[in-house]
C-alpha cells in the first residue's frame, strides 16, 4: 500500500469516526428528549385520567340527585292532580305552597291549565323539556368527563410514541457505538447507515409529535 493510499484510508476512517460521533451525539440528545417527553405525557395522561374519574363520580352524584328530584316531582304532581280531581282547593294550595319546589310550580300551573281545559295533563316522564332541565347539569359534567378522558387517551398515545422513538434511538446508539469494533470499512458503513436511517426516521416522527 502506497503512502497516498494509506492517507486516503486514514481520511476515510476519520470521516467515519466523525460521522459516528455526530450520530451518537444526535441520538443521545434525541433519546434524552424522547425519554423526557414520554415521562411528561405519561404524567399528563395520569392527571387527565384522574380528572376524568373525578368528573364521572360527580356526574353520578348529579344523576342520582336529578333522579330523586324527578321522583319527588312526579309524586308531587300526582298528589296535585288528585287534589284537582277531588276539587280539594285547600290541599292543592298546600301542595303548591309547601310541598312543590319553586322550580316545579310553573309545571303545576301548566298542568292545572290543561286540566281546566278538559285535557289530560302530560306524563311528567314524557315531558322532554322538563327532563332536559333536570338532567342538564349531569349531561354537561358527563360530556366534560368524556372530553377529558379523550385527552388522557391522546396523552397516552403520545407517551407510547415517544417511548417507541426512544427504543429506536437506542438502537441507533448501539449501531453507531459498535462501529469502532470493526476494522473493515464495509460493516462500519453498514452500521452507520443503519444508525443514520433510524435517526432520520425518528426525526421525521418527532416533527409531528406534540410537545408536553
């Protein structure tokens, strides 16, 4: 081997070493970043899942309360309708002023107007406006819980993607790190090419990933 050939070989080896160092540096920084983001998104997922659970518990409480109110109003309406049918004005007045909830009095007024027109008052459980009013708070909280749960699921997916990229970058680190173990240039080129491709693939994935 001539001196010129030896110089070219040395320059080629140096170039491969420099490339390996660059890939190692980028992969190391990328691994740290992906690990950090995976941890942040995992924490976000846990926090959102906890918030969703708290909202579900609150929604269950609101549903139970609304159901009790509907049951109470139904009983009140039934007693009021019976008092009207019996023409017991005193009992009807007592029910309106002492038993009926203030929010339910307009419904009783509508019932009484229908009764005096000779119509059958509508079934309270079929009155959609009334039911919507009673269960509005529950439905709003339940919808909020679903929305927060969806955010938690997305955070979990983001965390999983960062973990997957961390594993890929670890492979790139391994490939780039073992190149020094080979004297033959062909396996070194293959290992560095593999490491470079993996690093490039991860970089393309990180562009679309949200940052916590």
